[in-house]
């Protein structure tokens, strides 16, 4: 079976193109391949940033393969309460940890729970990756396509991408791969709930106004723009990327004291690394040499932002 992923290496940037013709639906195979790739990236220090996009020029990830979801539902044939569903999920994911149990479990009515677990695992791995992950949304991003983009750190969308959103309620469901939680954290609970209940799909301009995406880019410039950003951010240290992602994702949605404790912990961990000490020494020398703070001057500020003032990833200064 053809791979669902095509990768291209460009220095410290990895471009990942997602492909499942003819409609570019996400399915079990794409989830498995993408999960394997992200797990491998977690131990690959030579990659600093990742760009996810659709391989078809006008398709990102349209949505999940509904036929695959339907097969899982019909295999079960049971109507269950939310309480029973929760207990079943815990049972299925617990049993799946046993040797050789996963394949057998997939043939039972609980098999669909494994697909849901796989999606949640994939998106949490992306969020915790010590690399910046950029979604270059080059076409429609509905349902799981939108949820995948929400799990990325930065979202750029082509100006002709037609629509992005979570329309699951129109087929009697709700977003199930983290869409309710990530959309609410991105655009606010009230707006997220209205978008989900109304099954509203946003144009690129509307998505930008809502805060769902960070930038709308002409289609022909989308990948180049995402690539340029990926190169710039690949010059950050892995621990500072991890620290920022964990502090924001896990701290900003809880009580302030919890968020402050997370920020403090990661700040001290980053401060202890040689790269931070080298950078601070260079900054102090610049202040002493020029008589002003580099961040206060446009040229100096841009060099530090671009990561060209010094190489944070070098072995020594």
C-alpha cells in the first residue's frame, strides 16, 4: 500500500506532505505513519522545525474517512451512554497495552476506541515535540484536518483554501480528536461552542479574524512562507521550544499558580543550559561594546529574532 507521507529535508527543516488520493482523507494508515514519524523526530536533534502540508496542490486534509468511522460504529452495533463509553475506552486502551492484544481487540466492538486513542496520542506527541510544527494549510481543512492544524504550533492558510472548521455535528457527532478543547483554547469557549453548534466553516479571512490561523498567504507563496518561518524557528534551542509549548499549552488553560509554576520550572531548566549562558554573555558584551541594548535597536532586534546574532546550536561561542 502506498505511503501516505512524502518527506523533504531542507537543512534543519523537514517538509511533510500528506497524501491519500483521491480526496485526501485522513485514515488509520495516515495516523500510524504520522505517529511513527513524530516519534522518530523526538530523538532526532538534526531537525529543528517541521512543516505539514497536503501533497495535492489544493488539498490539505479534507476530513477523516467517514466510511472507516462508520465501519467501527457498525461493528459495535450498541447504543451506550457517555458513562459506559468512557469506561469502555479505559478498558480498550488498557487491554491494548498487553502483548499481541491490539490486533485481536481491533476485531471486536471496542476496536474503534483504538483509532480514537491513536489520534489523541498523535496530537499530544506533536504538541510536546521539541521542534516547531507549522501547518501550511493549502486546501480545505475540515473535521480532523482542522484538529490536526490546531495541534500544530503555527497555522498558515492559503488565501484560496475555501474553508476550515469542525462540521461533525451535522452527522450527529462532535469533534472527537481534541477539537472541542483546542478550538476553545484557541478562539475562546463562547466562540468555539457557537462554531461547533452551527457547524460554521470559516473562510481564510474569517479564520484569521477569529484567531484560528496566524496568517493568510497567497496560495503560490504558502509553502515558501512556511519554510522561511520554519528555518528561522529551527535556530531556537530544543529546550526553549519545549518549555514555551508546555508552559502555554498546559499552563494557560489552568489556574494561574499552576501556570506560573510550569513557567518557572521550564525557565530554570533552560537557564541552566550552556546555550543560554553563551547567548547572555554575547548580549552583555554587545551592550558594553555599543552602549545600548541590542533588543532596543531595530537592526539588533532583528538579528536576535532571526537567530543570526549567534548560533544557539553551536558547541561553543
